[in-house]
């Protein structure tokens, strides 16, 4: 797998006109707890035109489902297909610039519908990017509840002085 190039992935998405917001480790860093991350986690708008732009960006990134080599190609949906993206699933992808996770749901929570309106727009790596709000990021970490998410919650709260 390629080394993670966060700025490169963000540039491919923004240059391709993809409407998305960040969650995960990059968003945690934005909100005050900088830590290593192995991927870029994005929540794309589910609008049909946006999913077509996302599919085109994923094609330029040479995106493949992580672990795809272990399966017959006919067994896996293609993340570069807008119709496959429109099914609303979550995707763990390898790209020529590192790992990219496309997140659309956590449990019964449609992330775009619940969180896009409160996303913050700011500059990251010289690009105008949307990032999940602090409160929404905390909600996501609580919903996921994995040990690393709980550690992020603790550090985020410490960074906020609480």
C-alpha cells in the first residue's frame, strides 16, 4: 500500500468537485488532538452528480476495495461505479496515495443527512475543506465506541480544557 498522502487525496477530491466533509483522524487533529492516522475518512454528499464526481476521482486515484486481491472481481462491487456508491455503504479503499475510507453510515445514522449542515469549512493543506463539527465528531466517536475512539474522545476533551 502507498504511503498516506493526505493533501494529495484531498486535492484529488476537491479538484474533482466532490462535496464531502472529513471525519476520523484528520478531523480529530483539526479539533485539537494531533495524532498519527493511517487513512483519510470522508463523508460524501449522496447527490447523484456528486457520486459521479466521486467515482471519477476514485478512478484517478486507482481506488480498489482493500483486500480485493483475495476475491474474484465479480464478487465485489466497484467503488468507481456511481451506482455502487449510491447503495450507501461504507468503503475501505486503497489508492495510489494511501488508504481512503468512504463513510456514509454509522449504525442507523446517515452521516451526510445528520451532520453536513454543521460541518466547518476551513483551509487544510491550502485547500478549502469541510470538517465535521466538534460536537458531531464527538457523537461519531461515541457511536463507534472502539478503544481508539474513546482515547480520541478523552484527548479531544482535554484539548478543549474539559
